[in-house]
């Protein structure tokens, strides 16, 4: 009898849970937010800020771009207005072609759109030079490859002083793999401040390099806070274990209610021919 009563209590408790209404924010209508994607670097290529809206969870897969915003980047001495270009994708705001970075400066981003202001700050920390860049055959047999495949390696001296972090990615020249954060890797100097990083492998085994390929290696200083942001994204996307913690909002350094992140990075780019 005691077992029967206990079972009945459990069933009633569970069934009452199923009646509770759960409200989900699906980013519909007025719930959508401004998304700021801004990674400004010292590389010799167009530098821009991308603005869009969060996606409707049940709607289209392509984000709605934001046009007509006021976007200004400031260093410690000057303001730079970023403008849309008719020849470029809507929602991208470009720095002037003569813009030059000042490593060590604290940069401020200010965006005004439809009566709202969004701001952020980020310091451009110095990036170490890469040394001893080389490739080597991957000894492990990889499915789908009958010929030799290669991985790349770098070394560098970490900047003294805590708070640094680095992001690195390698990809075939002319490809788009370098534009995807999850093809690269990152680390901070919390336990290795000022030490020499030697023979750091960059290549993912699901996209190895072949003999004759020209490989591009991009290396960025990103700072500890940005490394924590990347960790947030990784933790939210690569889920699947029953022991994963509950989902949480990915942190942002944008004020005013927008999401996304603002980064300024000193950077190094090297090319390596697989021989």
C-alpha cells in the first residue's frame, strides 16, 4: 500500500509538470535584437563592422541586414566614420582605406540606429611574431586519403604580462575556411605567461593539406576576455551530453541591448607551400 501511494504521488507530480506553460523567446517581432560582428585587425585587407538582426527561430535562415546606421570607431586621438559601400553587401560598414592601427591603443565603437546607441571598447594588444613555421606528414591514417597528408606548425614567444590570448587558424589559400572561427584554436597566458610556445599544431585532421598546397596561417592577439567569449560559443554549440550545464546566454561586450562582440587584433599572416 505504501508503494502504491508513493507511485501515485510521483505520477500526479509529473503530470502537473506537463501542464506548466513554458514561454520561449523566439526572436519574433519586437523581440529581435541588433547583432554586432566587428573584428578589426592590422591585416592588409578591408576592415568592416557587420550589423544585422537576430534570427526568428521559426523563420528564415539568412539574417536581416541593418542599413543606414551611424558607425564610428575611435582611437585615443581620432574618430573614424565607417560607411556602407554600394558595391558591397548591405549591412557592412567599412573603415577608410587609409586607416592604420595603433597597437596598444584602446578603441571605442559607437553605433547609432533608430534612436538607440550601442557602444563597446577593446584594447589592441601586440601580437608576437611567428617563427619556425613548417609542415609535416600526418602519420595517422586518415579515412578518404590515400596519399600523404600534412599538418602545419608554428612557434612564438608569448608576450610578458598576463591578460593575453591568441587565436590561430590555417587554411588553403583562396578558400573560405579561415572565415569560420571553429576551424581555428585559441588559448590564453594564464599559466604560461612569457614562455616560448614551440611546435604548436594548427591543422584539423578533417581538412588536412596536400603536397603542393599553399597554406595561409593567420595569427591574432585577442585578449583574455575574447578567449572567454569564444569559450562561451563553443560551450553552447558543442552540446549533446546529458551532463552538459543548462544553456546560458553567450556574453557580449556591446552595451545598449545588442548582442555580438567587438574585437581589435594585432595580427600576423604567413604563407607556407607544402613541400
